[in-house]
């Protein structure tokens, strides 16, 4: 009986020691994605800037199949990271084939992107919070959102209340 109790206590101590040394929320050191990105109007987000080669987005978020739209001989290539809530648009080109050295023209952010501007505005912020932080927009429309001259546009949900997407250009 004493031997059984001793084995139980040893096993219990081992489990407690194991659990207490686990660090559940530590980021994977091999994951280059920052925990929370800073959105900088007119510049970009943490790790990706307007004017950088598309390769920077690939290095940060991984390889995805590039997409494009075209009008005549003008091609607009983009990379879509659904799991990050980021679409990276490249500058228009006459090349049909994507090249990772193409320059980034703009970034479109939506849920689940969790970054915020230096003024605390992100996906899910209210239109009232946006206006308190940035004032009146340079232009505003229900479809295209509130565009600010500093290089950022906020698009709202169907009710026109919550930020649904943020474009940096």
C-alpha cells in the first residue's frame, strides 16, 4: 500500500512539474509574423511597406498562389492571405506572370487582421472612434468608405458603424 501511494505521489509530482513548465502562449520562434501589427497610414504595416517588393509579404506570411486582374494589357497582381486578413496589391504592370520583385502598391486589411494604428484604430473600431482619431475624411462614400489624405481608407459594415476593412496606400 505504501509503495502504491509513493508511486501515485511521484506520478502526481511529475505531472505538476510538467504542467508548470509549459508555456502555452509563447509564440513559435520560427514564426516571423509579429503578434500585433502596427498600421501606419501611407506607409504599411509591421514588416511590409508600400514600395517594398512583394517578396517581403511572402517572407512574412508565406507563399500563396498569386492572382491578377487585367484590363487590356494592364495586369494587377495581388497576394491574398485569408488566414491573416491581408491582401497585398502590386503596382500595375504589362507582365502577365507574377514576379516577387514587383513593388507593393497597397494593402487591404480585414478580419482576422488584429493590427491597430498608433491611434488605436483597427478592424472593429467604430466610425465615431475613427473620426475622433483622424477628424473628417478627405472624401466619403457608403461604398468606398472614408478616405483620409494621409494614405488610409476605412470601409464600414453594412450599418456604417464598424470598420470592416482598412486600405493603406
